[in-house]
């Protein structure tokens, strides 16, 4: 998956993260870089399922655009 693009995210290296409260279990995440420059960790299932396509910047941009249209 490294180097693949999902929406605005480009997939980087795989990382194991131990979630707080679940010290026995590790979850595999991919380090991703968004087109806006932010980096984040995303689960493989979220990328392949289409649930995560950006760091949140798309939602913010879309909300501003909708707000402008509603004001007119």
C-alpha cells in the first residue's frame, strides 16, 4: 500500500500503535500525508473502505463552500 493514493492521502510506512487501555493489543496503522501537508495515522480498513480520504481539510473546505452558497 505504500505510495498509493486514497483521496487526498498518500500512504507511507506501516506502524504498530498500542492503544491506551488496551495494552495487550497493537493495531496496525499507516502513516499518511495529506495534500494540505498534515500527516496522520490511519487504519488500513479506513483507507480501503473509503471512510478516510483526507485529514479533515476537505470537510472544512466543503463546509465553507456550502456556507457561502447559503448566504447568497
